C-alpha cells in the first residue's frame, strides 16, 4: 500500500480501536466470573460462554445463576436496604456521584468492552452509550440529594429485582440501578446472558467507588435466573426491559403478588415524513433510527411512513445513503453497523425477512461481511398486514410505505399494538405538534430520533409497557406512597331470581345499565336483588360480557372528551357536583336504604360533592413539565389520558367509592366503564341521572352492574381497555393482573375495604397520576 | 439555466439536524496512519493557497507561489514516496492587482491563479465596475475568479436579481472559472444558504464558496453540509457537477480531513478532486506539512523548520 494507491481510491483504511487493555482484563478473569453479591464476587459456578459476536470467539465465561444464588443476592439486598434507605439523601447522592465519576474515568475501558461483548460499533459505545451512562448516574445523584424534598410522602419499594436486555447492556443497567438507588432501594440485577460483561465490570466499579455491600447485587444467567429473581418472594418491585412476550410472562408470573412492576418492552415505532420536511435530514434520521445499534433498539423507527408527494425522492435519497453505510468490525472507528448480538438473533432477522419477502416485500440492501452481520435493509411494497410491518424485528430492517394526508399518517402510525416512540418530520410546527398529540407513543421526537437524556422520561404506551425511566416520572417508578393494604375475599354469587322482597311504597324504579349515554337493559334480561339494611332495596341489572363489550365500544367512541380543554372538563365536573348537591337528600335516602346511618349517609353525599369540586379544580391544573435535557431542545412531558379505563368500585361507600374513582379518571380525559359496588350498585345507577343532566358527553361514563369479578375479568381481558382499576378480593387482584397481560393494560389493584374513602386517602394526586401517562415530546430548535 | 425557484423554495433546511449530522460524522469516520497521510497529501492538491491582505506585495506573492510549487519539503516528499507525483497546490488566490505577480511566479507550473473580484469582500460597488474588475483580472491571466454575491439580494429573497447578477459575472469571466462566494456568515439562515447556493448554480457558477474569510463566521461544517446537499440536488436534476470551496478559519490539518470526509460521505469519491473541491486557506498548509513530517519521522515537527508560505 502506497500513498499513490490510496490517492486513487481515497478509502478510509483501517482505524482499529486498541483492545489490549480490555483483553488483559478478560485474560485476568479467564477462569470465569462469579456473581457479585454483598460486595464481593462469588466463586464461579456452572459456567457458560460469552461470545464476541463479531469474531464468534468465546471471550469470557460467566456463572449460570441458581435459585440459591438468587436467594443469596436477595438476602444481601434485603440486609443492606434498611441502612441504605436510612442514609441521608446527600449521602446517597455522594455514592451515585462517585459511580458517575468512576464510570467516566473508565469510559474507554467500558466502551471497548461493551463493543466486544455486544458487537455494537465503538463509535456508539464511546460517543453514546457510556456518556449516557455517566449522565444517568449524575442526574440521579441529584435526585438522591433532593428526593426527600421533591417526593415528601414517598418511600422506596425496598428490594428491586431487575432484568435487562442485551441491546444496551450498560446503559440499561444504569437506567435500572441509578433511580433505584437514588430512591433508597437496593437491587438484584440480572444482565442479559449474551452481554453480561460490562455489568461485571460495573460491579468492580461499585467496589472501587466504595458503594456499601449489598446495595447492588448482580446475578448472571439465562431466563431461568431472571424468572427466579422476578418470582422471588422477597422482591418488592420488578423492573424489566426486554421483549413484550417476556413482559407478559412476567406480568402473569407475579400477578397478585403485590409486587410493583414497570415494563419497558418492544416497539414498532413509526417514522413519519411529511412533504415539507427537510428530506436530507429525515434520511439521516432513518440512519439514526434503524441503522443505529444494528437496529437492535426498542424505540427504533422501524416503519417509515412518507408523504406520497415526496416518496420517490425520499426513497432515492435513502437508498443512496444506505450504500454509504459501513458494516463490519465493531472496533473499527469507521464502522456504522457492527455485529448482530448473537447468531440466534441473526437467524431470527433472516427468518422474518424471508417471511416478509414471501408475502411480497421487496428488499433493498447494503452490504455486510460474512459472519454474524446483517446488511442495512430497506423494504418496500410492504402492506400493513405483513409480518415486517407488525413484528419487532430487532435488526437493521426498515419498511417504507406512503400516506396521502396527515389523517392517514396518524392512522397508519397508530396501526400497531405497540406505542413506544414515534418520529415526526416536518418544518411546520403546527403539523408536528398536531401529529405528536395524536400518535400513541410515550416518546415523540420531532425532526430527530433516538435522542435520549436522563432528564426526560422514556417508556411506552400500549404493549410497549408502562412506567417511565428518566426524569421525575422515572423516579416515581422507584418510589411508593404508603397506601392502604389489606385482605379481601370473594363476593357471594348473585341470585337473579324473583323473591327478593318488596321495596316499599314509592313508585317502583328500574335501575338499568348506562351505556353510551343511554339507559339500557342488561343483555342477559336478568336482574338481581340488592339488599339494604331492612331487606330488599330494589333490583339491579345483571350485566354480562356483552354489556361490557358494548360499554367499551361506547367509551371508545367518546374521543372528543380527551381533546376537550381542562376548563371544559372542569365545568362538567362542577356541574356534576352542583346537580348532585341539588339532589343530596335523595342520595342520602338511597344510602340509608342501602344501610348507612343518616349522618353517615349525609356525610358521604357531601364528600362526593366536595370530590367533584376537587377534581374539577385539578382538571386544568395537573400540568406536565418541560424537562431540562439538551441545549436548544424543548422536551415536553405531557400528561395524557390512558384512553378507555375500566373501574371496579369498592363494595362499601357505594356512592363515594364510585365518585372517588370515576372523577379523577374523567377529569384527566379518560372515558370509563364502571362496575359499581356489587352488593350496592343503586347509588351509582342513581348517579347516571346526574350524568345525564350535567353535560357529560355520551360514552364518557358507562355503568354496568352485576357480578364484580366476572365483569372485571371481561374488562381485564379486553384489548380496547388501556387501564384497569380494581378494588376487590385478593383472588380477583391476581386474576385482573394476570388477565391484563393480554394487552399489558396498566392495572391499579387494591383490596376491598383497605382504603378509607371518607378520609384524606380518598382523593389526591396519586389518582391523577394513575389516570394519566406521560408523553415526552422532543422539539429541537434552531435556524 | 434560468432561475427556477422550485428547486429551493420547497426545500427547508433543518439546522439542528444538520448540526447533528456533522457532529455524529466526526465519530463515524476517521483516517489513520498511511491513509491519513494520503488524505493530507490530497488536501494539498485541493488547496487554494491564499493571501488576501491589505499589505500584500509582489514579494509576498512570490514567496507564496514558491510554496505553491513546492508545498512540502523534498525530504518529506521522499519519505512519503511521492517525489515523482508533481505535487502542487490547487491554485494561488490573490487580490486582482496581485494577479500579474502570481502569474509571473507560477509560470510553467500549471498552477492556476485565482483572483477575487467584484468589490471583494462586500461587493458593494456598482455592477459595471464589478464586471470590469473581473474582465481586468482575467486579462491579467487569472484563470479562476472568486466573486462575491450581493447579500442584499439574498436577504431580501430577490432571487431574480441575484441570478441576473451572477449570470452577468459568469459571462464576464469568459474562459475563467467562476467561484461564487455566498458569504454564509452574512446570510445566517440555512434556508438562505441553500437558496443562494441553488441560484448561483443556476446562474452558471462553477464553484460555490462559503466565505470571503472576512465575515464573522466563515466556513463551518454544518453550512458546508447544506451547500453540499444543494450541489447534489442540482447535479441530480441538471446533470452538472458544480464544485465546492469552503474558505476562511480553516487552519488545521484535521479540518482538511473532516471536510474531505464530509464531501466523500455526501457526494462520493469523485468530488475529492481539485476540479470539484478546493480549500480556501493560508495557514492550513503549514499544519499539514507538520503532520506529514510527523508521519514520516514519528517525531513532532515545528513549523519554523519548514519553508514559510
């Protein structure tokens, strides 16, 4: 090779990152790694190989974690937790600060090791992963310092079990450990079996930085080890990042256990390019979206939707850009796309692409070397039903399809069971924000993509999971408000037969169901007796699964409610309070007939009226935030309603329990399907007359009376429901949480009778947080 | 070609995205060792070795031209194994009255003389005088003319006036190449830069050039990216290749690498030739020479040991 020859082709030539120091570290551990428990490494156990996917060589051996290992780790975490939580915020902050500093000082070591372990390019580990890791610990050192001031009523969960994926091994570790520790939790974390090495290096950093033993514990192993952690009886909170399939399994596995849960799962995020976008910028956006980290990115923009008007130009630009991508040796500084993490994953990508091609998709590909590599791939002629449009591929494969109008763009963008992220490209701020508001995703990037910062929340809607990581909302996932606890049993079966007894002298009233703004008879045609203090208090409709179906459909049609202003919703809530107040005596009589003492009945009605006012007041005040992230970025954290919310009311306080749950939900813009108190539903059915006279739009509140747990099960299993609040029996809680896994709806469960609905616990911001999800919208600016 | 506003009016440029692209590229591409040396040698071929100072004299210009002929010390050329390649800079760039001195000093070298003209650096003299200045410089032997645009036309989006003006200058150049200096530091917005680039090309510019070197902000990578994308689009639509010349504030060898890398990434290998890429710089050559000496000796070099330009 001579200069003259190079001048001919002007190639970049090799630019290898030196790995000698990391290789030396691996050599020093060639006998294998144990777990990191209670501040020390255990002796290696049964070992398995860890490969460098770029070379296929084994570079280390780590221990397969057993249930005994998990026990030991959880025990260490439990022992350490009390003292860790008792440290002052400042003392915890100093520890997190030390971790941040040590990560920074070992940044090149970690970057090289991560690249060797995962196959991702050194460019990314060096410029993106490791700096974000350090940033995350710095940010959360700050939260540790001020958590007591900022979250005054909150406390840590205790011991957190955390399972992380292989795509951003060290970054996901940071996202899990930093907030957990800042909040006063201790952790047992399992790194992914393909990529455990930076976690083990991090364990050494914990020791080096002087972190107290037991605060961070690492157990390596496969899915069985993860299941042992998640299922361990002494774990208080589970946090998982990974596939939606495993997320659902975990949801079912720990249903009814009382463990808190956050899930950050898969995605199939849309990348929407409008005709007035800077197309060159958008093309580069695709590179950062799907040809970043080999496409092994949960929030990758994997579905390009481009306006027909510019589609051919955009496609041509994109194909040209794809050709310039360099795929190969991850440790070469000029590599854009490294190795796929493991041959198993490579095979999965190939199989999905082959299936897509069989369905008619056309491939356009760059080049890739032999081995565990996959070329950047653009797929055209792909329909919405194609496996390439619906399945998360987790490879450098992006689909391209077109839309005609913004309305159609939104429809296609939301045509997925996921809701992690979206990227919107247009120079028209009016259009961008309109689309951002309509797209169902936890993160929306305007004219950018995959921009991450510890100061903003990250997490999904729909089957992309729940809970946020980063920012204030991320801290809330590692704190709990001491809430009511208790035990509750199942309810007796209902008797929908005549003979309940006479109900008195007044003209007979028929309580119906309330669906879509209409009073309707139950589909079953049956009614059940409602027993009061002095015998029968009347009959209530025996709702069934079809009534739930109809109610959910009606609720789903009430879409205008979420778009109404907070002021509009407040007016309606005030009006509910006004009309209830006007009929206070009537409601009090109803409550008395259901068994309340006169004074208690009066107090319950008054409390219900006050609650109307309190949530009316909140309707236009439960603000989001503008996060401090990067310079020249506005990062909006907006509270959005979940959508259609199912509510299963407590049996007692039949009016106040109903009002206390329904009002925060609708104040935030949700529409609800409510199952009132099973034994005493008639206060709620009286309430629909209030709804009818208070300008509540049809479908916003739907009421189905009947057997609590049977109806709850239908709600929990309904894919059109985004969240479910259940106050009921312990077996019902387990059932609801397990059934919710079908579409990963957010659940909030509580034992019936545990909460004092008359007291301070009966209302608060907690209800509003539960009624909303945070959408983070990133808007970089500059001319 | 006649003015065609459709080629730029529906083409917004997103500045944060452009800045992200160049920032990311710094980590995505690099050249090391022998390849770095070759890329630096190439940068010399692309250089418009420049002096544009009020105190320029015949002597100053002669010294510059000597350096243009022999940009690297013979020992370095030898150690690089390129003593036979006839390495020179791309051109020597001077004020009009210095053109005769440069032409004389470069006789027989094949190195073209480039002259700034049209009331450089602001261009705020009557058009007929600007055109006369071009004609005079060409008559003195300048083979390349670096004109300045009337920024007012761009700032007021009077694209027709800008097109007419550059067209007239193009005609005045005759056989000489025209490089249109957009003075991007004055235009400020990337939309303006993109539009002015496109208008200059439509009016017949052979090169578009960022800066006079006299604005507050001269060549930057993001503004260069915007201009390169305009070149690419213009080439795609018309089939004509227009060259690019970043100028001003470029002092270091590594900048020569970053601009070449950006050019190669956005436009491809064939744009790394003197007919399509030039660097307007004066002190950058000295740094390149030091880096190349380091490459061949392994020892860090000092510029006072190299021939001054």
